[in-house]
C-alpha cells in the first residue's frame, strides 16, 4: 500500500495580521509589523457569526472609517481562545481585549480609541 511508510508533509501555517505583517503559527503575537496609524496597529472583532457579532464588526468599521485602519473579523475558535475570550462578540485593539459579551456602538468604539486603550 502506498500510504504506509510515508510521512505527511508538515507545513507551517502562518497567521497574517491585519497590516500585512506575518507571524509564525504558535508564536505569541505582540506586534504586527510596527506600522501604527494613530497609535492603532490593528483592530479585530472576535465572533461566532451571529447577528450581534456582525453588528459589532460593522460598528467597528464605521468607527475607524476615516482613519484608514482595517478591521479584521475572526470566527476561528482556536484563534479566539488564544485571546482568552469567554463571551462573544469581543473587540480587540492592539492585541488587547477591550470589550467582550456586548455590542458596542461606533461612538463607544471611537471613545475607547480616544482614551488610548
């Protein structure tokens, strides 16, 4: 049989960050590529795909629309567990969980960004 004795090729998956930098899988992410816009490296919305998760994603996009910052929507449970989030939706700014379990409005997200996280 052709299957016996063959090793599966191991490929290293790379998780890319929102500002086009890359981190190796399993490596603790602390900084993207160092490029920050108004002190923000990246913004992520963690969610399961429900209505409130999508609403938080849309509100986050509205909040940073004029800043030129990309908002990433993550539904992969392993990535979400890496942030230690227990209730969704959650908002992550610069790799720090700033809100979980509630849907923030665009003005509330803007206020969090102004406060300097």
